[in-house]
C-alpha cells in the first residue's frame, strides 16, 4: 500500500502563488504515476496534473501550474502560479502503480482558497 500526505494549502489572493507538496510512504517503489486532482464545492473531482512516463496537465492550468517529483524524497510538488478564484478547491494527491488506469491511492486533501 501507498500512503500520501498533502501539505501547503492555504488562502491566497488572485494572481498569487502556492506550492503544494505530497509525501508518499509505504510501497513507494511500486509507484509509477503521481498526480494531483481537485474538487470544488458542488463539483466533481477533476484532473489537474500528473507525472509518470510523461507529464500532463489539464487545459485550465497549463502554463500556470507545474508538477515536479523528487524521487529521492518520494515527494511530488505542484507549483501554482497566477492563481484564479476558480482554482479554489480541495486538492488531492494520488498515486497509481500501473502505466494506465485508475489511481488507487489518495491523500486526505488540502484546501486552496483564492480570493478575488
């Protein structure tokens, strides 16, 4: 099993920046992809970014967010710049041990609030 713990959320003004971190523990050697998802109030959870064999981003964050991994620390980061009020959501870290398919491990989430 893989355990994930996010940190770094908070309140920021529009146009500001935040960096989220996600530390993985457990069977970290089995992780292929680490990703970030988010869920805004009243909306479904949506994909934000992932880092595996390649790096992918949702169109809404491309050019503003950057995902990176430190494999030595078993940590994935999400640098978020030029934040907008519509980026307000609970952000979740996720891991999967296969090349494709569903993410099987999830963190507890961290709140990001962007004020206008």
